[in-house]
C-alpha cells in the first residue's frame, strides 16, 4: 500500500511573509508536501505588498494555484476554495481546529 500525503487547500489574504513561512513550515513538519493556495488581495493592498507576498511563496517552493484581487465579498472565499478543491482531486486536506 502506497501512502500519498494529503494536499493542503487554503485561501490566504494579505499576510506578512514571515507568517506565511512559519505556517508553511508547520504544515510541512506535519507531512504536507502539496499546497494548493489561492491568494486574494483586497483593493487596499498595495502592489508592493502583493508582489512581496507572492515572491515569498515562490521562495518557499510553492506556485500559487490562483490569485485574485478586488473586494472580499461573502462568496469570495467559497469560490476560491471550491476551485482549489476541484484542482486537488481526492485526498485534499481541510484545515480545522482539530489539526492544531
């Protein structure tokens, strides 16, 4: 029987690059190897903030699966998450408080 590590699916807002690095390291220590991340940047986020975070995720060896900009409406997170789930296929991992 072959073990296939789960895929972590997450929608991320404009966080600080060190927080993203710590978050990624945490889940890598838990055995996560595949990250499907969507980044959403509300209109108030500057281009330099957006570029800095996207460069940081690339430095972590992760290519964002999706990047969106604009207002953060009630449906934004759900739409991005559902698109990631579809890409992940079987075995994606839903983050929950129980993981911590």
